[in-house]
C-alpha cells in the first residue's frame, strides 16, 4: 500500500491493480489460437470472412465443373456469393474441412466441396476465424507442447461457442472452463 500512495494521482488503476493477479495474462481466444499457429511456424493471415463473397463471385466467372448449380444462374442472380460464403463459413465453424467430408454425396454437396476447395486455393493463407481455431486445435491435439502459455488456463465460454472453438478449447492443456450464463 505504501507504493500505491507514492504513485502519481493519475494512475489510480495501476495503483489499485499493482499486485493483483500477479503472473496472470489475459488474451482473447482467437489471439491465443493465432499464437499457437505462429509459434508452430504456420503462416496465415486472418480476415478471409470479409473477402469470401468477392472470391466466390470471381470463381463463378471461372470454368469450375459444377454438377448441380447452373453457372449462368450463379453469375446472373444476386445473392449466391453470400449464400455460399455463409454456408462454407458455417461448415468451417462446425470444425470441418473439405477433406473431412466424404465425396460421393449429393450433387449439391459436391458443388459446395468443389467451390470450397477452389476458394481455399484462391485464398491461400488468408483464413477465417473458424479455420484458425480448427488449425490451432489440430496442432495442439498432435503437439500439446505448442501451447506456449505456462501454467493453468481459465477460459470463459458462452453459449455462442462454435464447434471449431470448442475443439480448440478442448485441446488446450490444463484448461479450466467457466460458462458465462446470460439471459
């Protein structure tokens, strides 16, 4: 307390928190997932969500071999780029990758997979948050030592948790989860 009294008056927050939670680090889950990947030497950049519909519009103008959806319809009718972007992002948030889905399903699913693979190729290392969580989870599942934050980890989760986030959280060593309930 003596040190707090000697602090300048404008630093009330630092005075009150001077010795509180020593050794504690607060980090957003998405940043923790990105840190796991960067420490593993995996190169990527976030932000694919903002570019995905535009990339799909460009793919619709290419000559992708689609079995169900008429390419002319995809090119001429507004909204298909957004619909496919949301669907593929939902699949990623569900913790899936194109290679996780067995081929030979319906023609509609085959077209989604064709577009998804082409989209991933076009985006290269630009990833969505769902993909970042999934890739970090896969890395931690194979190499738990990739978690570079020492000690125990407390994670606060809400009901809006995606499957990709849950898989990432489950892969964190020494994790204690706290459910934040809201009405």
